[in-house]
C-alpha cells in the first residue's frame, strides 16, 4: 500500500526531505512508515506522530492513503 | 458558542483585531460580562542568547483543526459566548505579537479560566515550531516550550 509521509521543522532537516509517497507492506504501523521513509534513521524518542492530522501512537496501524506526519515537540505561542 | 481561528503570515495587531472582531459580533453586546485576553509577543532573548528574528512554521490543516477543537473543549468546560484565536506564522521580529487568544463570557471566572486553558493547550499541543536567528546569523530550533502552570 501507499501512504503519504510528512516531516516538519527540525525533523524535516534531519531527514532531508519534507515528505514523500511511500510504498509499504499491507500491515504496517506508523513506526514502520518512519523506518521506510527516514532512510533507516532511528526515530528519535520525543517524536510526535499524527495520522490524518490526529495525534496517535507510533504503534498505530496505518491504512492505504493515510497521511502520516512526524514532528518534534511543539513550540508555538 | 462562536469559534474563530486564524493563522496567517501578516502582522498581527491584537487590539485592532479585537475591535474588529467585537464589531462583527455586535449581536453579543449586552450579554457579555467579561472578556479574557492573552497576547503573546516575541522576546529579543532566549536561552541566554540575543535573538534577532524567528521563523514560525505550522502544519496547515492540522493546526487549525486542533485549535478549533481546543476552543470547543473550552466551551464544554466553561460557559462561553465567543472564542477567538489568531496566530502568526512566517518571519517574526522581536516585540511583534505572535498570538492572540480572547474569550467572551457572562462572568469573569469563565473568561479567565478558559483563556488560560486555551493558551496552555496551544503552547503544549498545537503543531507550531519556532526557529530562531541569533545575532551571529546562526539559526536554531526551539526545542521545547516552558511549562505554563
């Protein structure tokens, strides 16, 4: 299946891209998506994960067509 | 309860924003007994360094939805008539306003507490990220917000 991956802020710079369409096996978690999309870099422990713009757990299973976003702790306001 | 959330690149003038918002919601006049307002502005120092500029990034779509949800949640916890959140993104200079949170209610307890609740949730959960430019031209990401409570 294919999922859309997005990286934001410092993670985008670390990974070296803002996002990609990623091919992955039919059963995959958000953490699996990270491994497939981040070029083998381990996921930093404080990374926040959102699937379809909802916060979620890295162990959440994703579906074909999902938008999977990874970003560092937020610093707005 | 009304909710208005805006994220934009333009200069934020919080007091003008409040005046025009109140004009546009004139039907609430007479019912409102309290307005709670928070304005956050950019400082020219952080973590022992002088900061000359800042770039603010967000996650278009998720950030707006998240803020609307925070306001709706505040509306469940307190008796509110109206909520407004305006947040800058893009390039920001010291002393410029970054964020405006305003809450209107019949009584002050609701306005004070809901305004604080929305602001603290925004600081800890809304997807925004700051990158600071220092006086030597170097840039660094802000890694975490200070605790508000």
